[in-house]
C-alpha cells in the first residue's frame, strides 16, 4: 500500500505577467517528476474560519521523497524565482494516509 504526499500552496499573486512565466514552465517540470496537479482555484470557498481568497494549489506525488525531489530540483528552483518575484505565499508538504 502506498502513501501519497501532497503539496498545498496558498499563493497571493501580485504581478500576473511575471507569474505567467512561472505557469508556462510549471507542468513540464511537475510531470517530469511524477507529480499530478489535483486542483487549482483562484476563488476557493472557505467553509469555516477567516481566510483571504488567494489561489490554492494541490499537487500529489507518489512519496515524500518524490515531492522533495521536485521542489529541490534545479529546474523547479530556477522556475520558482518567477513565482517568488510575482507573489507571496506558503507551500506546505502534507503526508497522505495509507490506502486501504
């Protein structure tokens, strides 16, 4: 049985033009590392609590190591500079539950 690992990103985009350069290269690098894009939402619905309506992204990887390898890869680190310049946010690694 496998435990997936997930990346949850909460991003406030300030400069859409610069962020577009990040988006243009994102999927190629994600797929090259075996990642799956599960969700992207610029207007998520908050069911409880107070949270600003920023972009939320959920990615899935086969393992924690695969997620770390993607995030720390030279290709992603170079691409990530566009996101850092264009936005503020939090990126979190989450452990999935065992599949039964």
